[in-house]
C-alpha cells in the first residue's frame, strides 16, 4: 500500500518514535497484566473450567502476535492523524491497554471470575471503541485489530462460563 500524502511528510525518526511508543505501551500493559497471572495457583487450579478452554500454553502463543498487532495498528493509525483526533485515538488506545491489563488483576488478583467478567465486558466495549476510532483514520489498522477483539470476545465467553461454573464456591478465594 502506498503511503498517504500525509505520511510523506512524517520523518523516519518520527515514525520510529510513534511505533516505539505504541510498542512500549503494549509491552507495559502486557507486563502489568502478566504480573497478576498465576495459572499454577491452587485457587486457579481448583476452578471448574469448561472442556473447551484452551491449554495454558496456548494463551502465550495467541497473545504474543495479538499484542504485536495492537502496537503496529496503533502506531499506523496514530501516524495518519493529527490534533484532537490523534489525542482521542491515543487516549482510546491507552484506556484499552489499561482495561486489558486490568482484567488480569480482577480475575487473578482478586480471585474473582465475576469481577473478571465485568472487566472483560469493559474491554470488549473498549475494543469496539478503539476499532471505531481507528477505522476513521485507517481501515487497514482497524481491520488488523479485529483478531484482538475476537480473541477478547472469546475470553469473555470463557470467563463467563468459568464464573457461572464457580458461582456457588465463595470459599475458593481463600486458596493460595
């Protein structure tokens, strides 16, 4: 795809700075969220989970390229806009990444599948908003965000099923 006229005016150093910033923001969100995850805890292992839950190793395999895509799409879209629209897009990306990291703290940190459902529903809404804003600027970048949103929607269904299966097990939270 040919760069737009606006892109011809963006210096290479500015492109590197924008992509570096989106990559750093995504990496920070992944690290902040990952800090709360303890899939080997007695609490998590004791949860009733659906048979369709992917194996633990699959989450890292899926999240790595999704995070890379979010960084790329965010950078690409930010480079194609200016002023108020750029600030709004950057804010939408920032909120989305905070919601992404926050889910781990709600589900694992609070040991609450129900709080996780609330968090992942907010993330789904944030994904829709981010894609909507991104599409105004760059449809290719918006399309690149669709697999991320789809995976998060799958996570919402999985989290909802886990919350439902464990709704009458309040003592479970005390397990370490």
